[in-house]
């Protein structure tokens, strides 16, 4: 197992995170996924190369214990002390018109979408191999405006800036850091708003491909981005939005 690549994917119990994990395992990468509420998915995971640890990304004070749990899981399940790829996927979306967005809504978005990946990556750095990869997740809403998503888009815009700084500051360890920019996709994001046929129709009008994405449209690219095929890409925004808001 020592020569096999291992990825840690946050929010891997459902949606895009679960899709990323499945595509990674199919490509031969072992996955340690995190979950918070998707306990059933975690307990039902039976694949030897896909295991789960629970993590509440809002509890930064628990990150040292999580690092200890990751180290233990790597040793017991995979026979190694470190891993290769970190995918900061866990996040939330809140719809709220700018004029009525509350401080609590704003703080929650910042806490989960920005502060958590900032400090979780920092905490996990000792376990990431030299020449490893970090993949952060953003949205096409940083490029095209959808009223009601200002706070969410602002946190993702900050992630894009953070990615560039991480790419420079972690380069001494040859760790590449990139951003995956997704777009409108059929998941439970934002309370499942994208499952509405009317919302899908409106969103499709802004996408060059003429439809919203499936989870596979976005997640299938992750193994390639983390592979050596992208070894000279760092600090980049990799757009897999289907041409949204071009």
C-alpha cells in the first residue's frame, strides 16, 4: 500500500464529495473521507480503499484530535503515516438577498467555507507528502452574479485568493494547490434548490452547454487534476462549470 496514492476528501458522505471519492477510488487512489451528518453513508462504506472519519469543520478546536485520528487511520488501514492529496470540498450555500443577509448567516458561511479549509489545511500539512496536492473548491458564482448568493460567492472568492497564496507558500515542499470551479449542479446544495425544474431551466440559460451539471460532470475530473498530468499547474482555477456565465 505504501506506493499507492491516498486522498483525504472532506464532505465525502454525499453530493460532490462522495462523487469525488468514488472517481478517485476507481482511478486507483485510496480515500479517507470525512462526514458530519451522513453517518449512514459512512457506516455502509465497505470498500477497503474508502474509509471515513467524522469531522465537524466548524470546530477548529478539534482539528488537533482529527489529525491524530487521521494519522491512526492511515497507519491501521493503509500502513502509512502520510497521504498525498487533500480535497477541501466540505461547504454550505445560503440563499439570502444582500439587503437582508444576517451577520449569523454571513459568519456561518465564512466559518465553513473559508476558515475551516484555511486552518484544516494548515493542521494537516505535517501529514501531506512532499510533492502532494491540495484542491480547493470554488464556484462560477465568483464570475457571474446570481442575486441572493453574495455572501456565499464572497467566501468562494476568498478561497480563490487563498489558493494562490498557498501555491506560493507551499511550493518549497513542491505541494501544488489549485481551485476547482464548479457551476450549477444537481445536488442538495442550498437546501436542494437546484432540484427545482424551474431553477434548472433558468440556470441552463447561463451555461454554454445548455444544461446544468450532473455530479459526474464535475467530479470525474478530480483524479486527473490530482495526478501528475497536472504537475505543472498550481495556483490555477480549473473551470468545470460547462461554460457558465461566459
